[in-house]
């Protein structure tokens, strides 16, 4: 690194002021970032008593030349930027020269550091901003910073802290976020003398899977796309790994962990309809942009960033996330059941080679059908595996055989998805085809409903409804969307009028009405389906853009993997 200098006042004043160290975890964050800036390959973090008794960060980075050690504790002393131009192109984590002096102002800091070519280490002790000693010690190359009695001279600050356990958790979170973005660095976290985490150098994928998915990379979907002025990479959790809160969301800009509601919302928008309300995806998303198009200097702890072109960025991120999700097979597998009892399974008693699915000829049919069904594999099917319908179960689920094993399809959810996409593609082309009623039907409405209907005749027409006022309290229904549903058209129109009244946002109205139409036209649970209807449903589902979920975010299809079946029958 370049020598440490005190920044010019003009530069210093451009730097966002503010409290850098508001709690132990923010001291840890600053120290870990210093270690990363120093090119460390191994970083150890220890904390005791929630970080108030002790924080120790050890690295094997470049160290500080002995002569510069006192300077590191002066305000605005940094080796990382010198001019305002530098400030616009920061790649390092630190650049304000504020961390060490701020921490030393409110605690007792012992920094021991040795550059690779120095024979011994320099050690400085600074307490409450006052240098207590400067000595020479034996130590390996690298830097160790110990912070003891944090906030000893600011009792007011202590009142804002949470319990030691909570502060400890925040420290762990800081270290995990740093580890997520720096798989090439080994991290070790020790809390109150116990190892709380050890992440040896790994590939980015292995590191993310380790931190986010219990080591199981298969639940993650890879993201890697160019976007205007940068690149978006990372991993998206499969929808079934969603959580009821946002704890599993990690967002980085130029490898800096950030709270960006813009990016978070964009990513979540990419999951639209893939998750039910109140569920949040897990994800680790890395946005790399030209430093000149990001301002990291808007928040004292650099947790927030500002982008030059926010609306384009939002759209690009949402689109990329959506495309990655829709391009990967998202059929949910039933969760693994407990292992079979001891003694069963691979004891050698049960010899079983297992059938080879799809090439072993038709299996015996399960329910509903007597004749083997033709395999269905339309040219347009991009995502859904080839499925052979077996029949209907409880008149609610379609059973099918496919490459993973047994598939269950929720007939209502699947049909809803098919009809919804058909309506939306009709709307994109201009209007949805209508199907005239042999005899027009009348629907009684309130004056408020009449106003809604007459005010939206054009929208209803686009969706395939032909409606007209018939007196002041009755509307006449002449045609409905041509979707081939068997449900009473007047009941359908009543639902649509109800949805019109509920949707407050005018520009979401068409989609809302399409959803209502699909929902109340689709076959229901309990409807008995003819064989051809079952086959047609699978064929139609395979051609949808998102065959895996209905628009409420519920799955349309789940798989019972053959492995799982064999386990249930103690065949493995
Ligand atoms: P900043 O990181 O903003 O430059 P700091 O107060 O955090 O400011 O650190 C001041 C300077 O001390 C840094 O610019 C760097 O030169 C040096 N320094 C701090 N920590 C380390 C470390 N772990 N290894 C090597 N140099 C360090
Ligand atoms: Mg720093």
C-alpha cells in the first residue's frame, strides 16, 4: 500500500461525517475491512462479552511500516485515497481514515503490526484517543488489533446496546457477510472462547452454499449476467427455500455488503408469483459496477449506496433474476423423510436394482385410467420434464410419471396457471378471444357496481367479456373469454365485478381481472377429469412460461423422487 498521509482538509470535508463506531459489530466491520484491504488471506475474529470486553481481529495482510503506525490513529489518515478524484473511484473498503481513530477514541486499542520485510513488529496502545505506549515486539507478519473496554468513556452509548448475546449475533452477521463476499479468504470466528464459525478458502459457490443453504448448492440457482455498466452474479434460493423473514438475503455492491431496498425489491420482484405473500427468498447477489456510477460515501458506515441510474438498474436486476428463475427446473421435491429404522436398507437382505424410469415400458396404471397414456413431450415444453399421465387422485391431483419419479400436479393450481398465461398473452396481443353465449345472461348489480362496469367496458372487452347496461340495476352478459371453462358465466362475471371493486390501482386492474377470471374458470379440486382432459392439462402446463406455481405462489407440481419412494419401502 502507499504511505499513510493525512488528507487535505478539502478532501476530509467531502467525506460523510458521522459516527463510525456505534456498536461493537461496527468496530468489527471496520477492522475486518482493514484486513481485507491489507490483502489478508486469513482473518480471525474473536469477541468476548458481546464485543465490549474484547474484540480481536488478526490478519496475515501487508502490515503497517513501523514509522507510520502512530499516523494510522490520526483522523483522516489513510493510505487509500489522496485526492477527490480518488474518492470517486474507491475500490478499497476504507477510504476515510476514520476507523482506527474512532475506535481508539472510545476504547483501548492495541495494534501490533509487522510488514513482511521488517524484523520485528511494532505495537501501539491508544486509549481514549491518547497514545499510551509504542514498543517493539516479536510477532508474525500481519496485523492484530485488540479493542478492550469499548465505550468505557461513553456510558450513554452503552445504553443503546442490546444484550451481549444480541451484540454477539450482530458481530457474527458482519463476519458472515464478509465471508460471503470473500471466499478466497479463510475466516475464523471465536465467540466467548468457542469457535462459532470456520470458513476455509473455498470457491464462491461453496462459500455461499455453506453460509446460506447448509452446504447444499443444489438449492441455489446461479446468476451471472451483464447489465448496463456492470455485472450481476450470485445465487438465488429455490422458492421452496423461502423464509418468513428476510434473514437469508445478502446483497453486495462491489463486494461491499449493503442495505439497498432498491436491489432487494428488484430481486423480490423477480420472484413475483413464485412465492406466496409473506415469504422471502434467500439469495446472495453481487452487483459489480464501475465505482464511478456508485456513491458509497452517503452513509457513515457505508451500509447504503446510491446509484446513478436507479430505475434502469431496478428493471435490469428484476428481469435478470426472473429469467434465471424461469430458466431452471423448479419442481419441488417432497422433503426427505427420516431414515429407515436401523437394520433395514442396505443390509443386503433386500436385493433391488430399481426400475429405470421412462424406459421400462408402461408401469401399471394407478387410478382413473385403464389404458396406458401416450407420453407427452411437446416441442414447446422448455422446462417441465417429460411427463406421462397416470390418472387422477381424489379428483384433485393428477399423477404422472417422469424422470425424477412420481409427480403430483394440483389440477386447480395448474389450470389456473394455464388460463392466466393464456389471458395475459391475449392481452399482450390486443384482446382475448370471446365466446358468445347462446342466450345472454343478466346479472343484478348495485349502483356502485354499475358505475364500475360502465366505466370499464373497454377493459372488460379486452379480456373477452361482452357486457352492456340493461336498465339501471342490471347488466347483460353476451360473451365471456373463450377459455372453455364449464363454470356458470354469470357467477364468473359477479366475481369479476367484485374484483373490480377491490382493486384500487387502476394500472393493475387488468391483471387482477385476469387472475380472477383464471381462478373462477379453472377446474376445481374435486372435479372429475376425463383422460384426455388430464393429458391436455399436462400438455398445456408444459407450454406455460412458469409451470411451477400458480399466481398465488402455491406450487402446481411436486415430485416424489424415486429415491424417496425406495426409502419409504425400505428398498435401499
Ligand atoms: P481507512 O481504512 O479508511 O484508510 P483506518 O483508520 O481504518 O482508515 O486505517 C488507517 C490506515 O491504517 C489505513 O489506511 C491503512 O494504511 C492502515 N491499516 C489499518 N488497519 C490495517 C491492517 N489490518 N493492515 C494493514 N494496514 C492497516
Ligand atoms: Mg478502514
